[in-house]
C-alpha cells in the first residue's frame, strides 16, 4: 500500500490556560517546530511504530490497551482512524519531530492529529480539521486517559502562521487574530519536563469538576468572579480553581482586544497576571518557572507566563523584535538550564 505523509505544528498557548475543559476561551498559535508522520496502511491489525529518538521499533496491535509506552498515542490514533473509516487495519508509522517532548507544546496532540491527517489522505476523505481535532481529543480522553480539553487538538489541526486562534472551546467557533510584526512571542523551555499523565493534571480536572458541582454550572469560566467569592460553603481550593478559570477566560477576551488594537503593554500585563493566577490560584507553576518568568519581565519582556498544563515545560514571553537577541542572551545566561525553542510573530 502507498505511504502517505502529514505534518502538523506544535503550538504555544499565548494565554488561556486550563479554560478549554471549563467552557472558556483560549488563544494558541502555531509554531515552526513540527511533527511529521509517514503512514503505510496494513491489511492486518498490527501497528509498527518507528520514531526518531527512540531505539528500535514498537510492535503493537490495534486490540491492545494503553500501556504507558511512548507508542500509545500512535496506537490510539490508529484505533480512532479505523472507527472513522479512514483505515481498514493497522499501519507502519515513521515519526519525525522537532517538538520537544515534555515541553507543554502539544507533542502528543500533534502526533495524534498528524496520524489522523495521514489516514485522511490515505482514504481520500473529506472529514474536516475540526472533526479530526475532536477525534484526537477522544484518543486522549478515552484511550490514553488524559482528561484534556480541545485546545491543543484544534491549535495543531487548524494552523495559520503568524496568527493566533481565538477559540471558544464551548462552541468551537474560532477567529484568526494577526500577531504584531514588531514583537515576537518567544518560547523558552525551563529545563524541567512535564507529562499530563503523571496525575497532577487529572487532579486539577477533578477540582474543576468539584467547582462545577459547588457552583451549579458546567461552564465555570463563565461564572461571575463576584459570585465565586460570594458563595460561602465552598472549599477554598475549589474556589481558587474556579477563580482562575473565570478570570483567565476574561483575560483571553481582553488579550484578543489588545492584539486587535496593537496595545502590547496591555497584552503584557494580561500575560503577567495570567502567570500569577496559574501560580497562586491554579497552583500549576513551580519555583524555577516562576523565576524564569520574573527574569524574563525584568530583562525587558512586555509580559511572560507559563504556557501549557503546568508543573514544568515552557514559558512564552512577548518581546520587542529589536531587543530580542540581547534579551534572550541575558535570560539564558541567568538560567543555563533553560533553552530557546521557537517563536512566532506576525
């Protein structure tokens, strides 16, 4: 059978963290780091996965459950492709990626979406990018057991270079927002890796579920912040999680407006406040990332924040292009364990 190829980008979320599974807005953007999959369909139900950076090949089957192996997302994606009628059986896969694993830049979502896009090509199907994104989320939720929202999948399935995607995760309506040409959104890896399957992400999801019950609505991002403080009989941890979601949703709306009128100081302030909320109310930051964010701002970034699910990974900083080189050199000198990953601008 003929081999087909699909490439999808990594993504950075400029603002709007942990809102995507709580009925809120997000503002991700596609990066130049990317993942490419070569897929050759098979008649049987075998799955053979070869990936750069991993020795040998993984030999799996479509009938197997997730085993916490690096090939699990590939198996889950192929199972979903069969359910969608895009493939009849398994496949041989070759994976090449410049997206750092554990960075919070959606390497898992990129892999799943790339496989589904390759299967779409193989089947000559007209299934939409949004439908593939929804299928990719099913793989994460149901096969891998990661209770993620829809942001990552849409952000890598519907990429537009130089633009952010203002996505309403409740309705899947989205608009493309141009990024300023005079500023770069620079992504720096903290040197501390993360993975969504380590339990802490799931714990935050469960706390948000508790907030839904406590406040009597599913879309806790749409709660009035005053109402969150007014309800007395709520566990303080649950209140803090709801406070972050509601305030972060509003920060995304404000950030979209700031970008529309070119108000970079306002955007930077929103990014800084977002990081503080993730640190204090959602409690997903760690001290080395707090220090990296603080130094990024002190050295001249308009704003900076943790990006991704938290507990490690990357920060994103908004930096004037004419100051970018000096800023980056100074930041990496202070944080030798950190490293430059990528950037996006208009």
